[in-house]
C-alpha cells in the first residue's frame, strides 16, 4: 500500500475517550446499557436526517435522542440534566496512546485532519480541551455539507478542500460504519478496535 498523502481522523471514540461520559449517562439512567442505547439512537436519527435530505445539528439530535433513551428506560430527566450530561462532550480526554501516536505521525511528515459529525464549534472546543489541536492541519465538521457521515458528500468535501484524491487518502476510525462510508468514497481505511 502506498503511503497516504492525507490521513483523516474521526474524533469521538477514535481519538477521544467517551468512557467518563458513558459512566455518567449510565449512572443517571440507572442502567449500564443507557449510553450504548443512546449512542445507537443518535447515529440512527442522524443517518435518518441525511437519508431524508434534512440536517439538524448533531448536538440537537443528541439531546432529543438522550431524552428518548431515558423515556424508554422509564426514567425522568430534566432539560438541565440533559444539557449537563451532553456538555461533557467538549471536555473529553484523549485515549492514552493518542497524543504520542499523533506526534509520531506528525514527525514522520503526514498531513492530518479531522472529520466529525459534531458541529464545528463543539469540535473546536474538543480539540482545544484535549490538546490534540496541535497535531492537525485542519478540523472539519459535516456541518459544512449538512450531511452526516457515512454520506459520501462528507468524505468528498474533505477531498475537495484538501485538493487530494480518495486513493491518496486514509480515514482512521473506531466505527465500522464510518470505515464503510470512507471505503465507498474510495478512501483507504484503518480501523481502531476500541472496547
């Protein structure tokens, strides 16, 4: 395989550790599967937005699907509690190996960018808080194309902005659906198997 000219990183769970947020949501719901249920609903409704040719900010989708998850579990949750739980997304630590791995890639001369389903402002806050911003040449959000990954337009947008061919680009992600979307767009891919 030829060395990629551009590496595109997914953000949530790929780079940033969601375990603290997972623990808080599970505790608030009194159910150890609450976070997984919520995250699945979040992705389902985000993809439904793209399939139905509509766009709502990922944070808004996250809020409504978290409320739905608590309702399904028979739990009451206030708007303030929802906002508090979701605000944790901007203060996540990176997975332990991420900073040193990114530093090695940067030192080796790779051009690296991010691509997230989250909104641009949230993404910028995440990268600043985590200290990972320094490793990336650009931070991309699907907000620019108003479609969620794995829609092809999201991957093509990065290629267009970076003036790079799909065959010269690699997406790194911890989500199989993201890997599949990037492969369908012609990218090389690397899968990080998280817990």
